[in-house]
C-alpha cells in the first residue's frame, strides 16, 4: 500500500505570510517560497553593521540622497514563488523611495546592499545571496568578511573587486563621494 505524499506547494509561503511569522529570537527570510530561520547575528556582526549604518546614514541624510535601512529589513526581490531577503544594510536612492509601500516588504532591490559574513555562513550561502541580489537589480554590493578582514565589492555590471583590511569601501556611482575605511568598520 502506498503512502500519500504531501504536496510540496503546501510548504510554500508568500511574502504576505512571512510578515505574520514571529519566531522569538530568530531571523527569518523567504527563499523561493521556503521559510529560512536563522540565529540572530552575533555581537561583533551587529557592531560592524551599526557602524556602517551610522557612517552611510551620516552621508546620505544631510544630502537627501535617499533612505538607509537597518539590519534585517526585508525586500521582496522575487515573486511566485516569493523571495524576501534581508541585508545587513541597504540604501535606496531618493528617486526610488516613492516605490516603498505603506506596509509589507518593498518589491524592489535596493541600489546598495551590504552583507556581513557571519561565522556560520557557508561559502555557498554567501554566493547564493550575492547572486540573488545582483539578479534582482542591486547596483553595488559590499560583502564584508570580518574573519578574513577583507571585503568584496560586486557590481551590477558583473565586475568584482577585493578590498584589503587597510582599504576603503567606496560608494562609486551609487553614493558618489562616500568612502570609509574597512578597518574602521571591523575595529
């Protein structure tokens, strides 16, 4: 006698459903309709994200360049099935901020996102995130690896750069004039 098998679509979730998920002490994302639950980032990770948010915000807000979003703010970057990713920092240029909905996850990719590699992130997870953001239309992505004291810069045109521990993160054409020392973020 054969056992009935569950329909895989029953396990699928939408971005709207993700908004109602509350798992105390955990971070959640949605990848192609599948709920991903993770431990919250560690203390040093949070410190680096806060420093970077402060520096980027101090550059963006007085110049009215757009909006800066804090760690774990979700953006809906794919639909049917839905993908909601939450970078460690995001910037959205002023000419696109009118696209932000009054509720839920913005159905767009920010202009700049930052991912800070956590100790438990596998290389394949990090590469998958990078690819998803670029495919969604992110123009500039900084991936900061505190363990190795380096950052990789990915651009929408497909080019990649490595920033050494003594190097500078640069806003390039997304945030022209913005720079900050990678060492300052990691200290």
